């Protein structure tokens, strides 16, 4: 039986450390994964954690917007 699987990569805080981001992207590429997005650092994430609410609750959050866009991209891959 053949099983076909698609793997997608997404990582957060890519803009904090360029060297680590490069290592992550190299890892994703070496594993044959498809990088569909990079979530920038966003202070709203800590707010969502402190308030025990998902980041998707905060529509003004850049992280929420990025996750939403990546979800759309994954649906079409």
C-alpha cells in the first residue's frame, strides 16, 4: 500500500535571528518540506497567552494574519 503525504513547514519569530532562520530553512529544504510561511515576532502572542485566548482571537495581530494566510495557502497546495 502506498501512502502519499504532503508536509508543510511554518515557523515563527523568523525575524529575531537571521542565522537561526537560515538553519531552519535549510532543515526544511533538506527534509523535502515545503515552507509555506514565516510568522514574524508579535507582542500580541504574549497577550494571547496571558489572556488564555488563541492568537486568532486578535484580528489586529500580524501573527494571526500570517497564520490565516498560511492556512489558505496550505488548502491550495
